[in-house]
C-alpha cells in the first residue's frame, strides 16, 4: 500500500536559518504528494502539492519541495525560517484517488 | 468565501453517551471527508462522501461510528456509546470534486476536539 514516512519527529531551528523536512514515499508509480501544515489549534493548510512535471514545486509561505524519484523522497524546504513557521508539518500521499494517507508529522520549533 | 466549518469546536462527554459532530463544507464542494487525529494513531481516514453517498466507509473504526450527508452539503458524524479511546480531534475536509486521480485539493476545517471522560 502507498505510504509516506517522516523520519524526523521534532526539529529545532533558529530564526533565519534554513529548514528541510524529510518525507519518503512508498509507491510503485508516480505518487501524488502533498505537504500540509498545522498550527496549534488549527486545521490543516495545504502548503504545496506534486502531481507530475517539474520536480521542484513552489508553495505558499516561501516553501518549496523537490520530488526525487531515485530517492523516493519529497522533502520540504524553506531558505529562511520565521518564528511563525513553528507548527507541525505533514507529508501525505493520495491513495485510491481520494484518500489522504499521512505521515506521522514533524514538529518544528523556532528559536529566537 | 468561507472555509470548512465544524461544530462544536470542543466536546466533552461521558463514557457511554452519544455525540454528534457537524461539518459544513465549502459551498459547491461535492466531495467530503472525515479524518481523525489522535496521539497514538496520527491522522487516519474515516469516511468519504461523493454527494450524499459514501462509497468508502472503510476507515470507520467500529459500528458505533456512522456518518451521513444531506443535500450534498452538511455532514454529521455520530459516535454512539462513546469510549475513552474515541478521544481525538475529528477533522472534516472537502474538495470541489473527486476526479478519481487524486489531484483535488482537500480543504480542512479546524476540527472538533472530543474528550470522553
């Protein structure tokens, strides 16, 4: 079955530093991949998605992600983190054409 | 326009009681989904509606859980005889349609935090 794995449970980064969150997928064909962010007490907000084409995807809030088939990865990056980026981030893959299967999430803490 | 709304935002109930959770999707969205977020299980799919029909109920954890959708809009998730393990955040999402390819963006509501004492 298609699935995603987020190896890092928690990451701490200094404000202004770069951030990279890892996501590995398990799927035979080209997966449809998503990154969502959840701020405390909030629902999930879509950051970006990948279906096909250009493997570097730009999203909202200055985030980008790169699809690498050879590494089965879809890592999320941001060049310079702001304190407001502290949140939980979820990678997800669509299965059966509609069902989102989420990774365990990575909590990002931003220190001043 | 308005996003997905859910009510109540918080619900505390006693073990054995029934609860109803409501979801108002984005206007015009034909597809609606329920997910559950708990500490032990992470984010899990519960059920998917296309219009008023639920072609996939495979994620409902037991027969105490049921859901319906009326008028192609509002959905209600009902949990009967609640148990402590039902404590979780219940998230609703909607999308414009389900293309069948998985490319439709799902927009999530803020969730209902259910606590079963």
